[in-house]
C-alpha cells in the first residue's frame, strides 16, 4: 500500500505516503544491530505485517501528511529522487512521491509546513528537488521546521560514521552527510525555523523530545478532540524494538543509553491502548496501539490498526534502479 490515511476527527487526518515500500532488508541488516532472523521468529506477533515467517523484517520509507483545519504539514520527506545516498538500494529513485502526495489530497505548492524529526538523509530528501543543476525547495510556500539542537549538531558536526558503515556495507560508497545537508537543508534555510524540542507548532500539533538516535531528534504529537496520534521518527525503527528497547539502530555508547531511555519513557506514556502510534518505518499498516505486558521489565504488546482510507494500492517504486 503506497498511500492510506487515518481520521482523527475534527477535520484532522494523518496520511502515510510511502516512498520505498520494501526497505526491510536494509533496516534489518544495516540499521538494527542483532535483528537476526532467529531472533525475529521468536515473536509471532510481528507476523504477518511486520515480518515474514522466515524472520525477515518488513519496513518502508514514508512521509506523513498531517491535515488539520489550519495546516497542511508534511512530516519527514524521505530520500528524494535522483540521489546517491547511504544505501545503494535507495539511490537514484524515481519514486512518484509527489504524485502520491497529490493523490493524498495536497499538491506540493499547497504544503505550508514541513517538519523533520531529524536530519538523516531518509528524512530530509524531498525538502528539495533538482531543477536544472540546482537544488531548490520542493514546497515553495512552506515553512521548514527543525529542532534547533538537531540543526546545530549537523551544521557544526556533519560527519558520518564512515568506519561503521564500511563494516556493515561491503564496498560502501555512500556520500558524506555534509552533502545531504548542502543539498537538502542549505537551499531551504531562508524558509527555515529552528525551534525548541518541545515546541507547539500549531493547534493540535506539537513536538516531543525523543533524543538518542540523534541529539535533537523529536517525535510529533497530533491531537484532535480526545484522539492522540504520535509520529515516531526514528526513535523506533521497527516493532521488534518494543521487545528489545536497547536494540541499537546505529547508536553506540552514550547515544545508545539515551536512545534506550527515550524508548522507555515514551512507551510508558504511549502504551495506553488508545494512542495511535505511527512508525516512520513501520510497514502497512503503520499505525499500532500498544499496551504494557510487564511494567518491571518494560515489555510491550501491540495491535495493528487498519486505516480509515485506502488511497493508492501496492506497487513497485516507479522507475527505481
């Protein structure tokens, strides 16, 4: 499923717009540390939506379109077309993403806000698009919002853990994160706003600090009436991490400690069997409700939530290489 939506009532909807529908291999083998098929098969509740019976994870790369009575907000802008990025399988896409966004109810010219949970390449790509030989803002009317902590980190320390990625990706040729910043952030700086990690963005939409994966990582809370939805960003990559809160997604040392504590704190709040939790890399259906099965051990169960509206059916990424 490439596009589908959830209705929170009161004129507020959240729509998943899937750029890369098959990203499980990269998430399992290059992002999550220790997510072996043998481990995955120990958790049958991951099947069939989030893993297959051979222990292979299912995951996607997707953005979320949040429509409220006041705003048309895109949360995270995926990888983007025509780029050489960290994972070769996600490079040189021709994804049809903007067409999917339009089918979901908003043309790029009508987006007024772009929120990026953090500044990794697969969450900032469609901030810009290439016109001729220049990268220009994809959403010409939009204000682009980032955590100030996150932006300051990447502006001042734009390095990538090259040695780490060379170990997990044979023949790694991915580009330095400095280039991702220069083509996906610098061209929109004139339209950017840098905010506190708990900023209120608009009526019913606010940021939640969820640091660890990156220093200024945030999640996004959307409220309408009594309904609450959370867009996670990468504070969780896969529901396997509800079983192993300390599973690394490239973090190490103090970063991993902070990421683990962030998951403990967030899940304790969100696991009320009411909150709609939308995972930025969760496969269809990307929304779940969670509850606690063991408070002392911080163990959680979940159930998938079917969407209220199906917009675009399954299919390969058009023209991807």
